[in-house]
C-alpha cells in the first residue's frame, strides 16, 4: 500500500521546516488566515522554497470568500510566482449564486498550464458540488479536491465524502480527495479504514491554533495517525 499523503498549511519558513521535520509530504502556502488564506507574497514563497525540499502548493486567492475579485491581479500574481519557481497551486471560484465561476477558474488554470493544482474548499460552499465537479473535471492540471464534504466540516460531511470516494474513477471523480476542513485526529482511523489516503491540516498542526507556529511534534503525531 502506498504512503498516504499528508499536507500541512505553512505561513512562514519556520512553519515549513517544522512541518517537514514532523513528516509532512507537502505544504499549502498561504497568508492572512483571518481571511481563510490568501496568496502569499513572492518573497515569502521564495524564502519557504529555500527552507525546505517539500512540494509547495501556493494559494491563488486575493480576497476573503470564493469569488475571484480582480482576475488580472490574480493572473499577475500567478505569473510572478511561476517566475520565482512555483509549480503547484490551490484555487477555485464560485459565482454569487453558488455555482462554479468556470470562466475565472478556467482562465487561471490555463494561465498555470503545466502545473498541478487543487480545487479548494469552495466546493463545500457551492450550491451543487456534483455540478462543480463536472464543470471543472477536465481543466488542465486539476488533480485534487480539498474537501470536508460540507461547509460545516468533516463531522457534517463524512457521508458525502464516502459517496464521492465510491465514485472514484468516474467522470468528475477522477481527482484525488484531500480531506481537510474541521478534520480532527479522531476522524482519521475511520477515514483511513474507508479508503481515504490524503489529509490536510492547518490549525491542528499548531500549539494554540493560528496564534502559534507549526509544532513538529503535533505534525509527527498526525503523521503516525495517518500512516506511512
């Protein structure tokens, strides 16, 4: 059995080194968690990239919520990050009615063509997640959905997650499910037994939540729970 994938949110080089030493496989890079994670500065990306050897998925979002905001600015930031060496990203946008903003999402996917990317938890806040999955399924580079199955988190979304895992390989369900959002340690055994093999944490990796830095001991504990 292959090693389950374990992703940790990092805001700083210190976070990144701690997550790497604790056993993370990949980092999601963001800034401003008060806005649920926005695009980091290019200099911050460069500093984290220099600090660790892990793959880095960089958030492309410039405003709180799930609408894209200034698409030209998003494209500019994506281009600057790519020029600095970014190879993986996280994004995905909804319209005001909760449907996928396919034009914005496709435009950004085409702008980072050749890169792998995650459609983030906007899917959990959509009006119809199956429609979102179908609409974006064939966009270039999309290989992952970060999801808890429901806007309220894993507690509320476990049945949805199980249903989507059961459809793995079908159109719209070929991407990997990265479980995150309200994920707690006690969820992991049942999720692993059900066949989930990718997990994402943020505040759970920190002493004191978002007010503290990533704690390598907490990351190591999650690594042991997840396996590998």
